[in-house]
C-alpha cells in the first residue's frame, strides 16, 4: 500500500529541485542546485541573508521559473502542471501576506477552498466543514467574524496558516513564518507547524532565520550559503561548531538543549567576563585619579 504523500511515478520524494539555476534578471542566486525534500518531513532551510533560501522556496512553489534545470512535483516538471492541480497538492504561506481590506477571518480562510471549486463543483457542506476544522486547528475559530486587519501579527499568521490548511494539501511551504513576531508568537506558530507535521503527516518546508529554532523543530535541516547547500540532514547529525562558523561566520559551542535534547548553538562571548562581575582591579582602574590637596 502506497502512502498518499509519496511519488508513485518515480519512487522518489514528491518535491525536488534538479540542477536549478535561479536568479532575478541577470543576477544569479543559485547555480545547478539539486535538493530533495524528504516526504513527511519538517524540512527547515537556514543560512545568512541573501544566501538563496527564499529564492529556492519560491522556485519550489512555482513562483520563480528556473533559468536552467527543473523543479519536479510527483516526477513532473512543476511548470507544466495546471495551476489548480498544483494548488491541490502544494500550499504556500509567503513571507508577506496582505489580506483584502475588510475581509473577515472566515472569508479569508474560505479562499483556501478555491482550488477545489469548478464549474461542476461549487461551495458545499464539505467545504464548510473543512474551513471550520482549519480555523479550529489554528485556534482562530473564535475570530471568524473579525476583520483580518484588526488582528495582531500572531493572530494574522495563524489565519493565513488556516487558509493554507483549508487547501488540504499534503505539502506546505512557509517563507519565514515567524518574521516580525515576538518570541511567544514565534513559538506558537512553530508549535502549530510541528503539530501539522506530526499529526497530519504533512510535508512542511520552512525558511527560518533562527538556527536554534530550526534545530528544535526540524526533522531535516538544509544549511545554505552563497547559493549552495553546505550540509543537510537531521539537525543532531549536521550541526557542528565548524558548520556554524562556515555558514554564519560565528564562533560557538554546541550543547544539548535542556528542554528538547536538540543541538543548541551558544555563540562565543565577545570578551571573557570575570566570574564575579567587576573586579577590584577593574573598578580601581575605572575610578578617576585623586586630586592632590592644597
């Protein structure tokens, strides 16, 4: 029995890039880059700014056409597939999502059902059920009648994820889903994503900036620099001090996260600090010299 998230045509992963060259106008970002996205994984792409993370995700989502090479979905070039067919298989949460003015939460989430509509299939009780379940799963059902533009950043992000859920796609791509969120909402969104992966069996691909968050949540990590892949695999196997230095230029120690048991990157201190705080010698040196008496 085959799984619904497997590429039955080739036996390989459902989503992969095959020697793609990507860029904007004449500026090349990545050249002859190949990557497989493991089925049923929570894959996270990390790397410094302008290394090609979001460019790769845009290509995987069919938003950017490779100058060379192919992005393959179920063994077929994604650019040759009908748009609605792709939208029923692959969902995308872009980096900057803008809702129409005044649209309510329920109406925005309902737009996720568009790929399932057609001339012979209009809105149905099933669509209504899927929208309700998507809002409940992301805990925005209590906001159904609220305008999206009145919500907090964390609430809006959960609404966009609910819309992506309503598409009922086995693959979900998220471009920096925690950007501009405070730490509480970052954890909230990443916990939600982890739940979608673990409970729903979805394949998730996310671009993140925070290496420690990536190490905690990813089952498969891709580290990029200068448009190439430096390392990929389970975080516990690939995150080393040498890799962090090579990719990010940061000296560090790798210890075990006491909460999750995953690798935790501890950057080296700028300068050694005395264990007891300010020493007597440094305090004396900082005091102004005494003025001689008359």
